[in-house]
């Protein structure tokens, strides 16, 4: 029997630079090393992705509090800067590679990792996994590389190539087995999940961080994406599973799907001022005074709760500026804290006036 109470946070990083110019994707080597040290001081064991998946299959035990380190997009600084730091700590890592981003590919410039470097990492036990071919929003039938709108059959073929083709290419080029897919930008829908399942992926990863438990759905494992200008993301991730401090409260996680959220998890809206809603009716008896909503970029917001309909809602009045927005709704039910997270996208150049969300992406 494996320990089904163990918890894992998955951390995601991009570039490692001495001088941060793009704080949403960069971090200094010093800050990175500090975080690696902090994992140790909080009693969190860094394990490999394959160990996490083996535990979810009940094949292997993992320590009670774990972290998995993932590096996205294939940057040279991951090889030159991050890997040596991880080696120093004896931490395993997973690389999420989009194949056209490797040096020599359509997007593989001078800062990109090379196939030789990836082979070196593979030979030294680094886990290499797929992150599509060209790193686009897979929900949209538009190929940014060829600047072409895709007809339904073309779109299906393109999705196959991005999802199954990238896996095949990595497996053949490096002689490895690929069983994980990190969805570009974390944007996915049911159809994308289905194609990934059919392609033989065991696990799908998104960008909304949450502790991974024994029962977490393998088709949407949330990662904490660490950004230089949001040190709180790392601190929160560690706090979620770190060694318990006095006054710690157990939190029961509720799936966003059960709350009929608006906008829905994974949806993209055309307004930067959306109406955010969730129905807590299925959660149980809610203490009306305990309902709270947090919105990424805004913090705690003055949401209203209607006990009659069990609906918590908030009309955003201050333009959301990020490409995606995470909402956290929490409440007390029978003395226990329950919490739900979900993430929706905001279309680039979204209007400020309109308030109605767009329909699901065209098929
Ligand atoms: Zn990426």
C-alpha cells in the first residue's frame, strides 16, 4: 500500500538570468538556488516526475511532502545555469520541450537549448517530456506559424501533429519514452485532452498551481509557475504542503467543475472586466459570512454571496491585465474550510466595455 496522504507541488520555471528583464518568465540563479534551499528547510523532498506518476499508479511510495521541478520551453540557461544548481542539491528534474523551440527549429534562436544538450541531460537521468511542436494556443484553429486559418479537418490534423507528433519526434530523436504533456499556456479543452489521451500520454499539465494528491485527475495536473515578480507563488506553494506550523488549517479542495463557474475553467473571455460567479450549492451547508473570493492580479475582492441561490459573484471593475486569471473561492462548511481554484483566459486586446464571455472556441 502506498501512502495516499502524500502531497506534491509541481514547480515550473523558464529562464535563468542575472538581470531580470521579463519577470514573468525569468528568475535569477540566486533566487532559484534560494528556493531550492527552502524546499529542503521546509522538509519537502524533491522527487522525479516518473516517481510521482508511479505513486499515482500505486506502484511506489513517495515521502509525505514532495516537489517536482519542471523547466519549460528548452532554454540554454536551463542547461547552463539551472541544471548545475539542481545537481548540487541532487534534485531530479523534468524538461518540457516544444520541438520547434530547440536550436535549429523554427523558434530555436541562440538562447535555445540544443539537441546535443538534451541528449547529455537524458544520459544523466533528466526526464524529457513534450510541450507541443510550436507552442500555440491549441484551442484555436489558427496556425500562427503559417498564419493560416485552419478548416476543421486541417485543425484536427494540426492538433495531432502538435500533441502526438511532438511526442513521437522527441521519442525518436532522443530514444526516450514520453508520457507527459504540458499544455502551452495551460490552455486546453476536452477535445485536446482526448487527443492527448489517445496519443498515449499518461499525464497532462496546466499552469494553475495546486497540491497534487493521490486522487488528483491526471489530465489536468496544476503546476506553480514561478515568476521573478511574484515571489508569493513559491511561498504559497511551499505553505500549501510544507511542514505544518501551528494554526495550520486543513483545506478540502473542491473541483471547479462542480461549482458551475463563470467563466468556466479553461475558457477564454473577450472582456477584461468579466463577471465572475460560482455556485457553492453542491459543497454543503455554507457559512454565508465565510465566503471569500480572490482574483489573481486583484487579491481579495468584495464578492457578494446570495445564500438563497448559494451563488458567489463579483463583477470585475478594474481591468484584468494578465493573459490568464486565476480565481480562488473559499468558504467554511461544517466548520471545515473548502476551497476551489480555476483559471480562465482573457483574449488579447480584450474590450473593457463588454461584459459577456465569449462562447467556447470554434471547433
Ligand atoms: Zn511554454
